């Protein structure tokens, strides 16, 4: 699979996840087999307006767009509904000429968020609200394509609601506007994250365009990924919630694709990685921010471990890395006694 000049052997991508796919999570996913990752969504307008800030330490948006060499290939995802601001933000990301830039290199691509279903985003006509305005969506991609040489990719949904399934039409317009890859989440905005993604629409988009198509939705195990690749003939898969607390899903998929045995981590190994994940979050953001942000991750790592419910409640009250260690040690000790 190719995105511009980027070659991905298996097309295994980590989805952009607001409040989740920060640097620590992206690097961990890459270590276990993710070939391509995407930043948390970055507001194009905020990045542009932030350039008027007098104190660099007060910047909030620019750090979200930071790219390190160790993360490459990584895309930065922009959201917005104004072609001018989207193009200007893309130009800034490509050139590196913006206040607060701490990147070691430009992003491998710039992704456009046309899939976020959250009310505060769609209320401004952004995210999945753009599924209702395909002409504007195409204008945004065209403006960005004219502004930069980096590949412009787009993440869309099946449609706005059950009465307006327009992913195929959208994909054609976005390809004509210059998009180099389309990722299709097989749900409408109305469905949010309800069970039952429609993979058939992914296959229809694949048949309709000549650029790579990546499928997204309901990939929680390697079997899901292989079935999506087979049923939709998509070029790659993007894993979202299936990677939460489970970065090994990429290793599992790679093993299945290459015909190798996959050995799942033990409970101890899972919790050791959970602690390492927390260390990285703290190193990146400090303990005051890192511990509260890590709690959801720790709760996800506990999935399917005996006694997880009580441990999960304790994790939500933890205030340090040592607290996590004590909770995990007690959990494993009780499991061994059982």
C-alpha cells in the first residue's frame, strides 16, 4: 500500500483518537507492528490563531502536531470547515514555519477529519458534519492540495445518517480534489460508535476510486482485520478502540498475515507494558497531567484479567506510578492464589 511516496507493507494503521493517541501511545503501537499512525486531531483555526500568542509556553495546539523521527511515518490530522484555514495550517505543518513547532521533521501526510461525530465538533460544521456538505469537503481538500506537496488524506464515515449514505460519492469527489488516500469508518454519524459497522460500504468505496482505501470499524482481533481485508478488498486497516489497552493487536495481525504463530502476552507482561506506558506519559507530560491521563489506559490494560473490576476501581483513585505497581502486584498475587 502506498500513500504518496510512503510504502506500507501490510497497511496497518493506528487511528487518530482524541485524548488517546498521543506520542506515548503512538510509539507503543509502532513497536508492536503499527506501520502508520495519526496524531490526535488538531484544530486548523486554533493552530493559525495561536501564532498571535506572545508566550510560547502558553501554546496548546502546536504541541499536538509535533512529529519525531521515531514516529515516522506519521500523519497529522487537521479538522476544520474553512478551506483557507485548513490550507494555511497545512502549509505551516509542511514548512515548519510556525510558533511552537517542536517537530524533528514534517508529517508524512496531512489527514483531514471528516469523521468525528462529537457534537461540539459537528455543531461548527466540522468533522462528520462535512458528510452533509460534500462540495465544501472537496473544496477543502483542493485548497490543501494546492497549498502543499505533502499527501492529503481524508477520514470519512459511511454518511450522516441511514437516509444519507454517501461515502462513495464523497470519496469520488475527494479523489478528484487531490486526496491520496481515503479511510472509511463503516458507521454513520448517527450511529456514533454503536455495534455493527457496515463493511459493505468500505468495499463500495474501494470499487469506486483508484487511490488507496483503508477500512475502519470493529477491528478488535486479527480475525477481524483479515476478514475486512478479504470482504472489502481494502488496501489497509485502521485500528481504533481495538488497540486501547492492546497494542499487541498489530503484532497479532502481522503474525496472521505472515503465517507465523502469535503468542499472546501473559497478565504480568501486559501489566508491565501498562506501567511502561505510564512512565512514557509522565516523561512526556509530567506526573500531574500524566497520572490522570493514564488512568483510562490502565483500566483498558486490565481487560479480561481476573479481579479486574476491583483493580479498575482502585486505578481510578491512584495518584502515582507506585500506586499502579501496588494495585497490579496485588491483582497478580490474588490471581496466582486462585
